[in-house]
C-alpha cells in the first residue's frame, strides 16, 4: 500500500511541476505531505528505484525553473 501511495505522489509531483513550468508561472511553492517524495527530489543521490526516472524529471524541472519550490507542509 505504501509503495502505491509513493508512486502516485511521484506522478502527481511531476505533473504539477510540468504544468507550472509549461505555464511559466513564477514564485510557486508546492507543498505535500509526501515526506519521502520531497526527500528524494531534494537529495543529490541517484534514485535507482523503479520510479527514479520520475524523481529525476522533477529534479530537472526544478533546476531549470528557479522560481519553483518544493517543500513538505
């Protein structure tokens, strides 16, 4: 169950980041209760897990859009 929640949270995170970047929004703060997702995105370690490519995409979007912020609420 926890693995499925983590997978959904990764997909939602990537979708939200993509939408904000596509709309060229500024000063956006994304808040989530998915502590593991935020930890993985903010970590500099390679994510070799099954959904690591989603985490890497999130990192790339955040790196390219300095006005976007991701944190735990």
